[in-house]
C-alpha cells in the first residue's frame, strides 16, 4: 500500500513530474516570502511617511507659535517709564502753580481750579488708572496728594484717537486718565499744586509735565499708595 501523501502537498509517481511539483512549491513559498517582505516594506515606508508628516506639521506649528510670540512682543505697547519727578516744572510754558491745604474732610469741597489741583479732600483716594467716566474730585485730589498726575479731557473737544494718544504717554501707575465735562480747555494735566492746560494730545509739554511731576514730592503724602482704595465709575 502506498502511504498517503502529506496533507496539502501534491505527489506524483513520476520522479520528473514530482520534481516539477516540488519546484513549484518552492517558488510559491518564495513568492509568498517576497510578498510578505514587500508588504512589510510598504508598511515601513508608510510609517516613515506618517512620521515625517507629523514632524513637518509639528515644525510648522512651532514656527507659527514662535511667530505669534514674537508678534505679541513686538506689537504690544511697551510700558511707559518715567523717573520720579522733582516737582519743579514751574518753568514749563503755561504751567500754573498754587498752594493748597490738604485736610481730610467729609462731603463735597468747592475747589479753586477746574479740575482741582489740590486742597481738602476725602480720606479715601481714587485708585489710579484709566476711566471712561468722570471721577469724583474729592477722591482724585487725594491721589494727587500721593504724587499722581491727573490727565482730564473734555469729551466734547477730544476724540477717541486723542484719548488713545494720551493713554500711550502715561505710566501704568500713579496716573489718572478720565473725562471731565465742561472744561475750558480740551486737556488739563494736573499734579498737586501744579496744572497745565493744552489744546491737543501731541503737545510736547505734556511729556515735560509728566517728567517734572510724576510721583513728585510736593503733596502732603508723597509716595503713599495709588491703589487699594476707591474705584470711580467706568474704571477700565
């Protein structure tokens, strides 16, 4: 009895034919091997392309982030820096100087100047900053006492562009920028016992006044805080 051939493998009684069959099996195996190798190479190439794509995407994202950071640094307005003033700006053309008492009182006060440049005032000072609405005199005067500069403008005479120009000139601390209706001038720049009135935001004397009177020591309480007290209406 002839033994059964191994499962899945063709057999022939003719040796030549059997040799052809064996060769065909080897070729099939080699072909399968080559197919597997080709598939592996395709998968490997695909992974490499995917990895390269993510590298490109990541690099592009990094470039965008860096560009945004650089743009934010370049385009963000730099804080204005001014040395502490010596309070001696009387020689600036148009500056008026005064002498005032500085008592803490209750209720409203009638001031000699508009806006006031000193005098009796409320015990709570106005927090320095930018305001979209008029601020109370009795609190703003107390801020002047601490060395702040108050930049008031008549909204009927000063447009938004000039308000922005004023804001760009001011340090972030110890300044008050606010509208003041009914002024006899477009812009009034005030420190304790000193005041300058100008017609436009590009007047060079505004900067001179700031250099002379910002955080000056003329008031009764120089160097005291300009925050942590009272916010006026419309604080930004």
